[in-house]
C-alpha cells in the first residue's frame, strides 16, 4: 500500500494544487486512451485483489468516518449511505471483476459505411478524457468511478465528501496499487487530498481545460450547485422523485413485494420509490393491504383523503409531498383515476429518474413504458433496480436524467464519445 495522502488546508496553494492534479490527469488520460484492453484488465485484477486483501483497513477507516458522522448528528439514512460493511466491500470487489469482464468499449466500431466515391467512414468509440467526480457520503463511489473510468480509457479526479475522507483514502490506495502493478500512470485515478470545499469550485471551472466532464453524486444542493456553476458538461440527476403505479389488474402479492422492496430495501438511495399511485378500481382490494404493509415495516405513509381513510395511522399529504425525495422511510400515496392520470401525475411531479408500473395488463404496461418520459421505466419490478450493477455494467459512475450523450446508469460505454475514421484511396472533393 502507498503512503496515505496528506490533506492540505484551504490556502493559496489550493488552486496550484488542483491545476497540477488536472495537468497530471490529462497526461495520464493520453496514456490510458492508448492502453490495450489486456493492460487495463491487469490493473483491474490487481485492484480487485487489493480491495479484498485490504478490507480490514478500509473498514477501520470507514468506522472512523461513521463515528464522526454519528457524533455530528447525521441522519440514519445518511449514515447508511456512508457505512461500509464486509458485504459492501465484497460487493465493490465483485463490481471490479464485473467491469473487467465486460467488452472494452474503446476502439469499438459502432457503424461503418461506404460513400459513392469509394471512401469508407467508421464511427469509433473513444474516451472522453478526464472525468471529475464530486460525491458525498458514499465511499464506494470512489471504487466504482475509478474502475469504470479506467475501463473506458479515461482519467478521473475524485473529490469525495469530507464525511467519507478516510474511507476514500483507503479505497484510493487500492486503486493506485492496481495501476502501479499494471504499469499505468498513478495519476489516472487521482483523489483530491483535501477536505477544503473550495476544491469543488475549482473543479467546476474545468481547471484550465483539464477536466472534460463533471459527475456529481450527492444531495440536491450539491447537484444544483454543480449544474448552476459548472463550465464543463455535467452528467447528473437533480433528485429521484420516483413512482410506482399499481394498476387494477395487478396481483396483490406482487404489488406488496415490489412496493415494499422499492421503498424499504434502502430508503436513502436515489432509486427508492417516493410516491405510490393506486388505481381507484384497485383501492377496494389493494389499498389497505399496501398501506398496512408499509406502516408495519416502519414506513411513514402520507396520503390523500382516501388513503387516510384506509388506515388511521396515515398522515395527511401536503402539496409539497408529491414533489419530495424523502431519502428516508416515508412515502406519499394517492388514488388516481386510471393510467392516464397516473402518467399525468408522474409527468407533473416526477424527476424523470425511475418509475414503475405493477400490472397484468400487457397493453397498460406497454403504454406506461412508452409514455412515461423517465430515464428508467419498469414493469413489475422494483425501482431499486435503478443501478448500473443491476444493469450488468458492473458499476455506475452515476445516473443521468438529461437527454444529451448519456441517460440512465452511466457505465463504461457511456463514458466514451466517438470520432469518425475515414479511409480513402486518394479521393479529392470536386
């Protein structure tokens, strides 16, 4: 393991430090862009091995971060996002193995055609360059972002939150060890060695052309700041106001299973459902069982008049509830008059992140999947599948809800752009 990074305080040297980090990352990106898949995969193998071997050190560092967060009065949902367990460390290592196994996107010819003049044109995947990742609380993002950028031939500058500073340093040492063993530049995966928040503002400037894309992973205030201030493109989602619509034809047991998992598996993740919509024609048989199930699982339910009538423990829903990402064991619930009203509600109150329908009506499912304008739409499945690992990407650097370049889970392939290669035999343009 390499020596721990030394943190610096907020002083005049910070700007010079960040500019230097970006310049070194840019140089490393040029090397990575040309690195053969076998060399990158050797690095990923070494990273996986290092994470598994150094799990005790990672968990010890994380325990210090968690203790500090609890002492600071952070919410239980925040602490859950911050906490690493042996299972979660194993999951990080498994994700590295999955990323290693996917087809290398760099250099893939996505389309080829010949012009009447005999020239052949190819569209080829190429890395984006240097990715800046700014994240809060979730230390596993350091590993996910690092290995996805490595696989896709990009250098990455990681700026973790002050809350996960120790955990990120321990994980970063494993990433650097893998690069070193494969003969790749250590600056290919750089961790900003300071808690100074001014580092975020400097990254958002693009660091004199040193950063090509910014990916924020954190709360609404962080993402809003990044989207407002960034001078380079951003892959992000502002919030996850996600919905499940239970259709009249839905099977009750399936609806109960899907809704409970979507809300309570991990209430603080961006794929958690926040609003439950129930078809009026299903209310008589499905409303009360669903509400009771959620409340008995420890979830607070806020509902309209009909939902309140199903159980005295339901609290009244305010207008703001329909637009809220709780990131906690709270859900809003509403009765709607069929599929049209459900889709309209999602359009008016959703965040275009992840929405699901539970139904046995194939036509209703098809309409929902076609008409709901979200990055991820599901039929008879939990919204918590909104995750790059669950999509087979091995990991994700984030989920994007915009419509340019990348949308949904951003994996290795989404971290590439393309260029055109043109092959001629001496053609000139008349």
